């Protein structure tokens, strides 16, 4: 006949505690990973927006330069 080993409640508690700790650790890692992903996406959006602003400012500066120094007086920019 097989001998059935009896597991003490203390061993079960330790095992459950380890499993729970591991689950919490994984949950924390997943939350951190998601937070990092959201932060990276936000940074990308802000970066793209800044680039658009820089391009717009550059175009407007070029237009002002062009209007003041290249286009003769009395002519519109579109009628060159």
C-alpha cells in the first residue's frame, strides 16, 4: 500500500505565500510595463507635436523673409 504523505498546513501556507508573492510581482511588472508604454506614447505624441510647431514656425519665418526681401513692393506673393 502506498504511503500518503501528509502536507502540513504550514507548508501549504508557505507554498501559497510564495505563489501569491510571485503573482503580485508579475502584476507589478505588468503594471509598470503598461505605465512605461503609455509614457513612451505620450512622449512620442509631444515630440511629433513639437516637430510640427517647429516646421510651421520655419515655414512662416521663410515666408516673412521671402515677402520682405525677395518680393518687390506692391506685388503679392502668389502673383510672382
